[in-house]
C-alpha cells in the first residue's frame, strides 16, 4: 500500500514512540500478565497499518487509547473484536482517536471477574421467532430464521450465568440500540464498528 509521505512518516514516528524503552515500560506496567507486551504492540501496529489515519490523530488521544486498552488487557484489533481505536474528526483538534470496547472485550472482562459461569449474547432479526416476558415468571425464547436473509436487526439480548447458579438477562430493542449508537462520538467514522461490524455492536 502506497501511503502519502506525511502518513508514512507519522506511522514511523508513532512506532518509534511506542517502541521506546520508556513507553514500553509504561505499557508493560499497565498490562495484565495474561497479555504479553510484544503481542499487544504487534496487534496494535497491524491495526495502524490497516487504519493509517490513526497515525495522523491527535497523539495524546492515541496514547490514551493505547494505555486504556493495556490497563484492561484488551488488544486493539478490529478482527479480534475486543477493542477498537477509531479515528474521527473533532472540530477543534482535527483527527482524534476514540477507544471503544467491543462485545468480545466485555465478554473477556466478565469471565475475568470471577463471577462468570457462562454468557450468551445474540442479535435478533425480523424473521426470527423471538418472545420475551418480564415479571414473576420471566421468559426468553429465540429461534433464528433459517432464511439466508433474516431481515433487518430488531433486538439484541444477553444472558449472564453466574457462579452462584443465578442468571441475569436483558433485551434491547432497535430504539435503545440506536440511542447507544447516537451517543458514540466516532459512530459516523468509516472505521467505526457501527459501520463495519453492525451485528457485533448490537450484541455489545
């Protein structure tokens, strides 16, 4: 991929900063033992190569995103779906990077909490058979349509199974999901998972 000289230089500069001994030390201190430093940086640099605008973003916002991901132990890699760093245009600062936790990242954090026995999260389409009730005898039934085209997204739900034998679940309709999307500062960015992985964001 042939990049403009400005972008190419910015990527090289960002690599230099993150590969410096001082920065590596800070990131390693933030990372949990389950995630090696070399792997964390390797996946991030792969993401920068795929999303070169990240190197042109406000440097403080990029570093803040990297450190947040490190402290949570989540790799910044859209293909993994755990965490994203999305460039978007800010009126005052120009390009700014926004850190977003993916639904797989929330799953990782849930299992690390020590309370988790299991977790199910699904998106529901218009042609699916879906029924839920709240109250004294709550019920949730989801039978996905076998059609290749299941219609547009309609609901999303998650069920958490706890170590103590309990379970907690919640259903969101389209309006609730769209409100969540509207509150995301980088949702309109071409790199946003709202535009590249819509079902995953509903599940999140």
